[in-house]
C-alpha cells in the first residue's frame, strides 16, 4: 500500500512523498519516513511539525491531487 505525505518547506512549497507501508502503519512513522527522504534530498528544509503534514492513502477515492509533484522513495 502507498501513502502520500505532504511536507511544507522553507521555500514556501509543499513537497509530497509516496511512502510504501502497510495499511495499519502509524501516521508518525509515515511522517518521519517522508521527512528523512526530504532531508536527504536537495530540497530546502521541511517543517518538522507533525501536525503540519498532510497524510493520506494513495488512490483513496477523492484524495489524489493531479496537480501535485510526488517524490517516490
């Protein structure tokens, strides 16, 4: 199963990461997986505030956003 995690960065953009994890994965684990992928990449620092992240299941009806750029890790 895939999850999408959106993180706000210091450049004012929102970066979205596809995280592969089980359906019962903890939201905090999904957040930290995306945060560390972002932190290891070339992008400006992301917010480390868990409550500022948006987390949703990829492919869930009505939740995919066609205009997002998704970084897969």
